[in-house]
C-alpha cells in the first residue's frame, strides 16, 4: 500500500505510453534537420497541451523538475528583492538563501495586510508562496495575495507542485509544476510565466531560459499525465472521501491529532500525530505492515530533524516529533485508507 504520493506518485499508464512513443524519436529537438524538426513539433505540441490542461494563458518553460523551476523563477526574476513564506519547500530556501521571511501565527496563513505592508516598505519583489503545503496540505488563499503583489508592482511565484492536476490553479505571475507529483515521469517539470519580460534570460534552450537539451519523452509523459488528471479524481473515487472522515475519527479517537493549524487543507495530504510514538518509529512500523508513509517532505525527512514547517507553525515539539505525513494519489482506494486506519488504531493502542 502506497500512501506517499506527495513524495512521488506512481507513473500513470497514459504517461508511460506517451514516453515510449517519445523514446522512439532520438533526434535533438533543437537540431535543424527533418528528424529534429519532428521532435521539435512534438515538444511544442506537449507545451501547448500543458498550457491548455492547466488553463495557463502565458508561457511554459520545461525544466528538470520543480526545484529548477523555482530556482529560475526566483533567481532570474527582474525584481532582485525576494520574499518567501516560512513553510516553503527546501528548494525555495536553497534558491533564495537571503530572502526576507514572511511571518504568521499558529494558523499557518499569510495575512494579506501584513504582506501589503511589507511590500510597501521596500522595492519591488518576487514573492514565493506554496499553494498547497507539501507536509501538512494547508491551502494558502492565493486569490488574496495576487492583487496585493500587483498593487505594489511585485511578482507572485506560486509553487503548485502539490496543487496541479488536483486543485484549480491559482492566479499568479509564475507557477511551478512537477510532473511526478501527479503521475507523470520524474525529471520533468515546468515554470509557467505570464510574460517572459518578467525574467532575465540566461541563454541556452527553452527560449534562452535554461541550459540542457530538452527532455522530449519527459515532456510527452508530463502532458499525458496532466490530461489524465481530473480536478476531482479522488472525490469521484468511490468512498475515498468517506474513508478520510473515518481516518480523522480514528486519529482523534486514539488521542492523536491532525496537524493543520486549523487551516483549510487539501484532501490529498494529511499530517497526523500519534501519541507516545515517534514519527521515525511510526514510519518503520507502518512499513512492516506493508504501508508506505513518510515523516514529511521527501527532500528533508531523511535528516531526522524536527520539521522546519511544523516549527514555523508553532506546533509543540512533542507533537511535531510524533507527526507523519499520509498522502493520497490518483490510484488510492477506499480500502487502502481503511487499512491504514486499522493499523493506526493498532499502533496507537500498543
């Protein structure tokens, strides 16, 4: 049983088929000969399919994944000032180590008035805020932030890695999408940009905004995976929504807690704390029971440190130390969620 889709989701059959077709085309999409032109035509078709599926009216830069897309968006944006939320993915901090950090209280939502006040006190900025938090599933009200950044001549960069293909895309200047979070291949992602004028080109491929030969099979698999998504595919799946209610009941009835800071959360990610058992022990025990869960973001869970995200949310250290992440995906069934609940209750009573 695989309940770690927020780390990576199994490859969809539609994406696998599209990639196999792409691997049959060996030519470099930037080559001028007939084979190269054919590859280029399919690459541009994949780009248009990604735009159409996401409802994006601007440009699409294919990248090696969300981390590279975030780096391009933060480091190549015209404004030199950088502002990020304290619960962003680690890739944001690595791309903008000197950025100003937004603040919030126990409820992990950015106050629009606070954001506006911060922007009014300095130069134009690029503001990075994750649409759906990768550890807790908390949804940020992006529709509140975009008018504010526009008012102050700044850019809003939205990390949609856990959002695309599952929830409606927010209005923003730049959006980051990762294919393998929604059933596409690893090694391909995209930076969506409303206007290339927002970025400084660096030379190379993808209209001069990144280095490296384009990944045609990855782009084709990315487009096919997105097209296979339904904005409500889990809601439409028989009984999964009801099973999530049962999950919440199991957690609370055993003395555990759902760690969300009382914010609105995505149904695809749950951060839950079990009393009297560390997150590390839980991950091992669930694994022994044949259930894959995680201790947090895959890029940081191996460090065995207290989660930076939970710390920023002012979660009590003993609760944070006992918190695991359960994340659902395109092929999750009600039976899997129910089986998780059974094992959870067994472990909580041990």
